[in-house]
């Protein structure tokens, strides 16, 4: 099992898919389920916040139990699921019970 400080980097051939790379951080239940604090993922250009959730669910299927409760922050701002994701964005996934 990975420690929370470890970061996983997932790579795909960006030149073929016209992709972008974003950092995804997990908080609260998502962090526990993923077994890591953050990871770098590659998405196709034109991806939206909901696509980050879909990617996280593919990588960590056990997150499905809290998927409908997930909130998405992009560059420290709460966004809706149709928010556009850009190269280099920092995306955080958390549940409403997280924070203080």
C-alpha cells in the first residue's frame, strides 16, 4: 500500500490524443480509498471537471460509493462539473464533509 505522501504519475502518449496533464489531489474519503494524496493524470483536450471524476473512478473504482457527493475545486476554486480543465490545472476532489 502506498503512503499518503507518494504521488503516482500516469502517462499516455499525448501526441496521439491531444492531451493535457493535470494534478489531481484527493481529500478525506477519496484519499483513503485512492491510497495516495495526489497523482498526475492525462486527459484529452477539452476535458471538463466531470471527466476528472470519471478518470478518478476508473483509476480507483472504490470511489464510486461517494462519487455523487464529490465536489471539484480547480486551482482552489469550487467549480461545476462542466468547468473546462486546462493544461497544468490543479484539481482537488473532496466530499462536502471535508474541510473546516
